[in-house]
C-alpha cells in the first residue's frame, strides 16, 4: 500500500535553514504537498509540486523532488519562531480513493 | 484564503450520545473530505464526496456516516458515540478539477467520556 515517511522531529536555530525530508512509496503519485499545522489548528497548505517537476520555489520555501528515489524535501530559509509547527508531507496517487496519504508529520522546533 | 468552517471546535460528551460535526465551505467546491487525526499521528481519510448526493468511504474504516444534500455542507454523524471515537476530525474541500489542492478547516476535537 501507499506509505509516506517523515522524521518526527527537527530542531534548528533561528535564522538557519530548515530542511524537512519525506519519502513515499507510491510510484503513481501525481502531486505532492506540504501542509503546516500549528497547535490546535487545522492544516494550512504551504506548497505543492507536480510529479514532473523537480523544484519549486515560493519566497522562503523551496521544494525539491527526486522522483527516482521517491524523496521530497521542504527547505525553509531564515527560519523564524513563527515557523514552529508540525509539517506534513502528503501525496496524491493516480487512482483509488480521492483523498491524500499523509506522513506522521515533522515537529519543527526553533532554538533561539 | 480558503473559506471552510467546522463547528464545534471542541466537544466533550458522554457515551451513547448522537453527534453531528458540521462542515461548510463557501468556495463552491464540488469535492469534500473528512479525515481523522489521532494525537501525534497522521491524518486518515474516512469519507469523501464528489458532489451532491455522492458519498464514499475512505481508506480508514469508520462508524461515522456522512451526507451531502447541499454543495456547501458535508456533515458527519456518529449515531452512538463511544470513547474509541475520541479524536480530531478535519474537513477539507477542493475544486472539481483534477489534483487541485485540498483546503482544510480548523478541525473538531472530540472527546467521548
């Protein structure tokens, strides 16, 4: 079945870059997404990338996709305290139920 | 900015009660979804809908039911709540065009005593 794996925690210093990694197993994935969840809140869509792209940049966010290795990363430049949250990687496969398959989420911890 | 609303935000209720979690969106999206998220865990799809009068079960089996009588409204019902139903329930919607991103509400945190 489909599986999405992420590290559970990442700790970075304020001002440094954060790189959150994700691997997935479904080779038929069409779109891959990054969502941010702050405490007590729903999921906020950060960015997404189509499987025929290898990079997408949006302000401080850079998404890199290695389709051969089924590896996705999210880089946050100049990490701020407001970036502290759980970041979910999700993939949308080409068939089956129409929902997304999520990883367990990476807790991003910002050190002053 | 996505306009999708869930009520209530928090609900603590006793075993055996009938519960309806509300979800409404004002974007005219055809597709709507319900996910269940246990603390510290990933989201699992429990129901989805392609439009009015369409409801489908998701990847995770759930004792809840859903209805889609109006495009903007996708309520989830538990006929007789049990402690095992304690979780966070997140509603999402997306445009009918293939692979449009899903926009999420703030969730309902449900606790069954």
